[in-house]
C-alpha cells in the first residue's frame, strides 16, 4: 500500500536550528510536527567505522591498567537513566518498597555502583550509569498505533516495532495520538527524555496539517497571535500555506511546547477541523523522507554525543511553578 502524499517535501540538505526562533511561545501537543528530511542536524552521513576488537585478527591483547569503573550514583537517578520512569517516580517506588538492592529493600537517597544487583518489582534491571551513552531512536509512527504499553482494547502500539532491549526499556519523548502520524523519538534514558520534553529546552515541534477549506488571512493571524483553549492560551510560532486541491488544504505549523491534542484543538478554536496531522520535526530532528511508516532509525554514538552536548549547552531553564 503506497503511503499518502502531502504537498510538503522536507528540505533535502540542511535542517533548521533546534533553538527557539521567531514568534512567541506556543504549546505543541505531545501529539504531532511536520514533514522532515535527513534524520537531523545531529545525524551523521553514515555509520562510523568501529574499532577492531582487541585480540582479534591475530593481534595480541594489550595489557595495561583496567578502565576505572563509574562512580556510584543515586539509585533513583540510575533507575531513571535505565528508562524505568522519572526520578520522582523512582523515589516513590523506592519508598513503597518496590526496589531491592542486593536482595535488601532499598531506601531513598541510596547510592549504587556497577556491581550492585538492582531489582524493580522482582525483576533484575540493567543499570545505566552516567558514563554510558543512552540509545536514541527516530520512529515513523503510522496512524492507528498508540504510544502506550497498556491498552485494554489491545490496539497496536509503537513499542512492538522498536529494536529489542535487554534489561531496559524505551522511553517515549512526548506522544502522538492514535490518529496522528510522523516523527516520535525514543531513548533508553528517562533523564534524557525529560530534558527533550522540558519546556525550558524550547525545542521546536513542526507539523503538516490538512484541513477542510482554506483559512482566511484573519484566521491565520489569529492562530499566530494566540487562541484561548480550556487549559490556557496557545499560539503557533509559524504558519505556512501549503496549498491543496479540491476541498482539502494543507498548512505547515510549528510550536514550542506540548499539550494534549493542542494542534487539533487550536484549529477547532477557529472553526476548522483537522482531517490529517503529521509531525515532521522535533527539535533538531527531521523525519527522514526514506523512513517508511512503522520503521525506525537508531542514532550513531557521535549523533547522541552531539545531542547530549547541545542540551547541556542549552541548559533548560525552570518554568514557573517548577523547582530549579
């Protein structure tokens, strides 16, 4: 079955910068951006060659001092890095007695090292310390999949199509609703996922939107200036007319924060109904045009390093009502 076409074609060479530009804040729904290109500014031009493993190919193993083990870290932080949940959730689980270290109940504030055996709800966890890079995956979500592991209706979920992990789990960076397709990021680090979703990071989300009929200039200006939703004001950072044929018309919109079904609700607020929504960008990452629905692409180590370094340089600022 051929994928549906949109009038938007992602840029073929460079992606726009990840930092905030242009108009004031907007709230991207954690359900959608726009058509994208090569994986991202962080994406490399191809897999980097891996160094040969010591001792192979007839080369003797070199002797020398062993690499130092990572220093011990707070248990709730290590569990978050393993993708089990957020730091706050892990502290709560520890207090509830759901976590064990070396066969003993853990306590809040406890530190662990690489040699400790940690179990959550009776299952052994593969620990991820700060010296270990997280894994990051770009996934092209099709319509009809949910971003959840638990669904009473048993609908298809995005996690079934991701690379398998041993001892950890994939953490979704935001969400896309059932009828929204496009780019969604996953990582093995709960801490990295929280950084990517944090409003202070101001990462742009971009979407391709199909609506019935054209928007007047006045309506477009209203969406850029801001509309009032039940959970507060919202506005697009950019809105570009993509044209269309017949009754359907395409627009490309962007915003900086994520709220539930925000793009759809914004169009509904001006009397327009969204018939198709596709996220094509999240921060520095564009949806690769060659990445088919239901397929994923894992970032190379160099790309992950650039992403982590970029987030540290951006230093997300606390938002109002949040503890620094």
